[in-house]
């Protein structure tokens, strides 16, 4: 299982970012995929999950209405559109296979300034 997140950066509060996660080494289209984040000194926090066929995703209350998860099974890629970003969204973001945080690969840093 190889997962590589990208697209993070520094953004002002209220701004937007779109994260991508390139997947390889397994049948991406057959698995639910998830996003987690981890702030400095904190444990991992589940953010969102989406079923194998795409469609409706589920979200943590902290991001509901601001973040949108989608996927492109033809490209083996998972996305996280983040709008109305807040300083408390600052964290390293990871994608995982199903909801197994151990499957995470390289994360991407998101920093939101106030």
C-alpha cells in the first residue's frame, strides 16, 4: 500500500486548499478511503471517509459543511476540498485505506494563519 498526499501549504483563514492523495499498490477502487489529520502534540483525528464507488462522504462535525471529499477511481486519486479554513485546521493531513491510520503514507502540511 502506497499513499502520498499533496497540495498542502500556508493559507490565510477563510481561504481554500485542495488536497490530493495518489494511491498505488492495491485495488484502490475496491476500498473505502479516509482522510485523517494530526496537529502538533495531538493524536490523529478522523476527518472524512468515502465509499469505494464515491458518492456521499461522511465528515467529522468539525469540518462538516466546509470540506468535501471525492475520488477518481480511474486515476487512483482521492481528493479533499477544504473551504473556509480556520487556524484550528492546521495539521498534517493523511489519506488512509479504509479507516486504518496505520496505512497512511506521506502526509501534507496545512497551515492556516489568523
